[in-house]
C-alpha cells in the first residue's frame, strides 16, 4: 500500500524500505516484486535496533531534522496512510 500511495507524495516525502534479517539476494528479489521506483530500499539490520523495530510490517515517519513523528506496527488502509503522510508533509 505504501508503494501505491507514495507516488502522490514524491515531491514532499522520501520513502525508504529497510529490510533486515535476510540475505541480499532474496531481499532484492522480494523488493523487486513489491516496490516500484516510488520507494527506495536497503538491507540493514542496525536500522531495526535504532528505531526499536521488532518485526515487520513496521513504519516510522521521520522529519528531515531526524525527528520521529510517529511509528506503527501493522498494515494501514489507504485513508489512514494518507492521513499520516499528509501530517508528515505538512511539517
């Protein structure tokens, strides 16, 4: 859902998917299936610890000043996701 909605926010929000607890090749294959050019991705277990991520799916919204605005576990519907992205875009 994030990938589908991300195109509407490309001018104001950067989207990055961070994978972890896997190897690069299977992660790259899965990222190719799930993500378009709207979402960049990387593989880095240290990010999980830095933001206290225990499992997936998890999301964290961060300002350009590295301030955590909000984080959540689980999937969101499109309307809820857009509300959160609208908030982040307004900051």
